């Protein structure tokens, strides 16, 4: 797994190797971008948020106590940024001027199927995004981390500073809430 090289890269960056930081960004940027997109639902805003997160990582990496826990530290930092940006955007009416549930998509992108299948797939994805957006913040967070980011229970436990059993029960409740929301549509 490529994330195993993160501690080595953190040490190298702390010793002045700028390329090590670039490699860290390359390793994690897609995951962090997807997490940000899960919160702000708009591609440009998610890109800006991702950039802000990595600027903060650059500035605060000396605060990381254990290089082996870089991934958990990064996700904690990213979650805090996402929560704060979401609240700020919501206060400024960002989500009322556009669809919260539907990120921008390229209208010319296609899965190669029939237009009907593409529409059905797109509609199902929209309904799932709407259902996830309607979850409580805690439910949404655990769903994003486990089911969309594909983090292990142990990683989520460390990121959220919760016991493993609590993570599992929160995820179970979140999935049930999501299932209940979706049963009306699917």
C-alpha cells in the first residue's frame, strides 16, 4: 500500500526535502478532494478546500507528534476544515443558490451505456447524494469516511477519537438512516 511510505516522506520533508511534501500531496490529494466534495458538493469549492487543507498541512506538519499517524492526523485536520467551510458556506447562503446534493458534472461524460441507463445511473447517484446530504453531520461523516473514503474501522476510530465499537455502531445507525431515506425512492 502506498500510504506506508508516508512516515518516511514526513521525516524527509521535515528535514527540508520539498519533493517529499509533493509526494505526500500526490498520495493523499484524491482522497482529501473526495472528502471535501462530500461536504461542499461543488467541484471548484472542493478544489479550493483541498488546497487550503494541504497549505495547513505544510504549515503545521511540525505539530504532528508521530509520523506513523500522518494519515489519521491529515484526516482530522481535513475534517475540521470541511466542517468549518461547510458551516461558513451555509451561513452565507451558498447552498441555497445551487443544489447541495449534486456536484457539477460534465454533461458529455457517459458510461458508454444507453442514454436510458446513463440517466438511471445518474438519477440513482443523485438520490444517494441527496440522502447522504440529509443525514446528521455525525452520520454523514462516518458514511463518508467508511463507505466513500474506504477507510478501515481502526482508521476511523483514530481519526474521530472514538472507541472501535462506537465507530461500528455509529456506522450501523448511519447506514440504517440512509437505507430508510432511500427506501422511499428506490
